[in-house]
């Protein structure tokens, strides 16, 4: 569940692409130090320093919860009425085959 209610304004204002870059890096880079990440975010990704600092404060949550979703990027809306949900179709096929 994202922390959107308490998120610093500097993080809220970032583009979707920048949010994705921050979240992906924080979730997958366990080897770099916070200082190395700051340098990467600011120098390589052109993320403002205040946003990089704020994002790094959430880094420990990614270590504890591998499904932590800082920005709500993985929240998906419910399917539209009448939409076919792939998982449901697959489950029906498996049931029909006795599996």
C-alpha cells in the first residue's frame, strides 16, 4: 500500500517516469550505500536533491517488505464490467480439464 497521504511534496511532484526510477532502484539495489544512491539519483537521473533525500528515507521499508509500493505504481484499478480477466479464464480452463 502506498504512503501517498504522508508523502513529501517534493516526491508527489515528480513525473511518473522519475517515480518509477526511484521505486525500482530502491526496491532492487541492496548493494549501494545511501550516498552512492544519492549520487546516482542526482547526477545520473537528474532527480532534485530534496526528492532523492526524501526517497532514500523510505529505503529500509523496501528491505523489510519486498512488495512495498512507495508511489502506488502497482495499484491497478478493478477490471471494467464485462472485461475478461486472464487469471479467471485460465482457472476455468484448468477446471474444465480436471486439473
